[in-house]
C-alpha cells in the first residue's frame, strides 16, 4: 500500500534470517532457534537479532515474520527446529533478546504464532487445542509475555496462530488479543493472521472485530471479503486496526531510517510490471496469430468462390 502520505513497506518471512523467495532476496542462514536456545546465551541471541536486522535493513525490509516461540509440547510437532524450547522461560529470554536486537536496526518482529500452535498435523483443519489457564500463562504464553514486557523499542507486531483455543479461533479471540495482549501486557502495535488460505474459518470480519488487525494474504477468497461495510461496529474496529498497523509501521525503520534508493522502483513493483508486460506481449502475439490465420482463411475462401 502506497499513497502520498504512506510509503510502500515490505515484510518477509523468518525465522533464521532473510530468505524471501517471493521477491528473490536472500541473506545469511543463521542457526535455528532450537540451537540458539541450547547456548543459554542471551547476549549471543541479541547479537544474532542485530545481525539479522542489519541484513533486513540493507534490503529496506523492516518487518520479519519471526521469531517463532511456540513450545516443544511434543517431539512430533514438525517445526520444533523453529521453536526455542520446552521451557517457556528459556524461550522467553532468547526471544526477547532476538526481538530487541532486531529493533536496533529499525526492524519490527512479528512474534509468532500467538498462541498454542504446537503441532502441524491438521493445523488448518479446525484444530482445537485445550488447556487450563494456568499452564497457558506459565508455559505457552510466557515467551510472548517476556518479549512484549522486555521490549526496548516502539515498533513490535504479533502473528496469530491457525489453531483454535478451545472453540474460538486464536485470530478471533478477544480474550487473547485484547484482554491479555493489549490490556494486561500493554502491547501497542499490529496483529497479523497466519497465512490466510481461506481454510474455512479465517473470516476477516470476525478477526478484525476481535483484535486481529490484518490478514496475511492477497487472494480474494470469499471469507476475506468484508461486505457489511455499513456496520458502525465494524467501521470502528477497522479504524482501530488501521491505527494499530500505522503505529507499528511509522515507528519502524520505514520512517526513521533514510532510504538511499528513494525515488527508485522497488523490486516487487518491477516484478509485477514485468509480469504485466509479459502477459500483454503474449496476448498481442496470440491476437496477431489469430488475425493472420483468419485473414488467410478469408483469402482462401474468397479464392475458392471466384469463377
């Protein structure tokens, strides 16, 4: 999104350094989070965050979908390499230092996946996760709480998770996203959904009303359409979502660090223009072939009809 008053901004996926296949930008492959946690070294984690942030900043990408800090609840999670530990406190110390290292370079982290995203099997198929409040707070929420409360900058973001907590989707759970995250912990910033693949329950209207400010994805799925635009409560929720998004972006390196390439075309725009140009050329070529063949048929038909 870009206008006269808002510059174009870019985020990229984590969690072990800059590795964006979509726009073709790659950086250093850093150790996985489970390996970082095994060092028990908070200073080292901070320096890794600084180094990652420097590479993001060099590419004018100031948002990273990392670090991931879900708990090793089972050895069969499938993404344990992306998560720090089975210990929420250890994970919290590592994650908080990574996040603070990143923000020194103007990069805002999307701490993820908030929360209880502790298995991959059926994660997008109405996965219902149940737990008592005490272990949720003491184990599963702990890394996120520490990352928020120990944050030393202004620009921070959160990525909500695919799963349900009980029978409420994590991305549409006001007790989680508003009561705990914002009211109790004092978080200021945006909450983004995990990939919006329209898995049958990621309803944008429901999400934005309950504290999830933006949907990750650009596909025009039916569930991603907001049709009840006349609703005063929805308009209020979207205004708050815009405020949360702008707070994160404006306090990041996007606005606080001078762009040496200001005025030049960004890589994504070049990509889309190239695609559009390719489609246009291909379309013109097909049209030309069709016209030539039609004229040949017309000429042949006229020749046959002559006495």
